[in-house]
């Protein structure tokens, strides 16, 4: 096992070194300083939007002394790999770093141990509350509010409540847990609600929540299994967009409940508003999409990191807003 871990570390170091070299190579006159954005996994199309924002900033600032580097583990399920990438970047040297921690406690522990003398911020997902003094600011979604919005739509669609299954991501992902808290607290009308057990008519079914570990195929399998085992289910809430990131698989899963979706006997509420998700919404395969703005996160992050480097006052948190979409508003709900 130690040999395998060592091989993974060497591979990770090589990949990071290559990316840093490519980033530095964009400077004609002198080596540029690196502003690193580290996401949970390169296999998630949500994070690719952050990458596109990073690239746009790069194109618009060709004469900057800084370059924007986007990186992360190949798989969103590789929590240890993300921690290792951040560790390697801190060792090799970057001007500032923005992290979307998959395992928030583990990433916080690393930053505590390393105590870097560069600005550290979080993006998309935050550290746990006890570790937020380790970073300058958080840039991204108000995740608790995102859960609140999901709950408000659920209550409107099902005024009498019903049975519900929540689909979450990694057990230790602070942003996903905050959304779940926002949903439960709003439905129950009480802060700190751990589980819905009849509050306002809503009950979480046995076996839920389910945890995808950010794996798209697992997310779809969990949905299919839940629908089969619970034919009278009233609501399925994807706290993130996972299953919908594989349009064909998601279509197959929802085909088995399309009659219920059309009649609103079953409602699906999901996070994010990427193009395939909006297609699913328009096709009646979900009832509500509550979207984040990942492109804006990636585009703003380099400027926020530069402000930190220059000692400017940076607000904490920096929220990027939400888009609430229904089939009726699908063509006009997204921020321009």
C-alpha cells in the first residue's frame, strides 16, 4: 500500500509540475506568478465552468504579472488526491491559492499544518466553520440559502408535504451539508434540524439521504434504486446536480417515473443549471433547478486573489448569487 501511495504522489507531483510549467510559459518576458484554483475533481462539468472563467480572466489580462492555474484531481471522489495537490502547490510555490475542499476538515488540517504565508481563500465550497479563520474569504454560493430556495419550491409544489429523499455528495463537503441544512431547517421551521420526521408533513424515507461521493454513475443508480424501492415517493431532491451531468443515464432513470413527474405526483428538485440540466428541466425531467454561477466564480477568483496579495480589504464572504428555474421560466431565468 505504501508503494502504491508513493507512486500516486509521484504522479501527482509530475502533473502539477507540468501544469505549472505550462502556466509559467505564457509569459514572454519573465516568469509569471501563479494564482492557483484547486477544485474537487476535473471530471465534473460544473468545475469546468470555473475553468472557463479562469481562462477568460487570463485572456483579458495578458499583461498581468500573474497567471491563472486551474487544477484538481482527475476524480471528484479522490479527496486525498486534492489534499495532496494543494500540499504540492504550496511546496512548489504559488502567489495565492483558491480551494474548493472536497473534504473540508482534511483540507483545513493541511492548511493548519503548512501555515502558508500566501493568501488562501476558498471557492465554491468552504472550510468548516471552525477553520474559516485559515482563509481570507470565501467566493461562491450562499449554500444555506440554496437549500432554503429548494425547500421553498418543494413546499409550494407539495403544500401538504410528503415523503422525500435527499441526495448529497461527499459526507464531509461543507457546501453540500449547508444546503441540506437550509432545506431541512426551512421545511421544519427550526434551525438545527438533523432530519425531517413529519415536520410540516415532510418525512425523509429510510435509506436516505444517499451520498454520491460526487460520482455521476452512482448518483443515477441511487435514484433508480430509490424510485424502485419507494413507488409512492413524493419528492427527490438532488442537493447537487450529479445525476443530471450524464444526460442519457438520467433520461433512462427518469423514464421509469415520467408519468408521475408529468402529474406532479413526484417532484424532482435539483441543484445547478448547466445546459444538459436545463434541457432536462424543459423536458419535464425535473420541476425546479436552483443554479449557481461557477463561471463567475472562476472569472472573479484571480482578481480577488490579487487584491489579497496587494493587501486590499476583501469582503468575506463574496456571494455569486443564485438562479431559480422552473419549466415556465426556463428560457429567461439564467443571469446574463
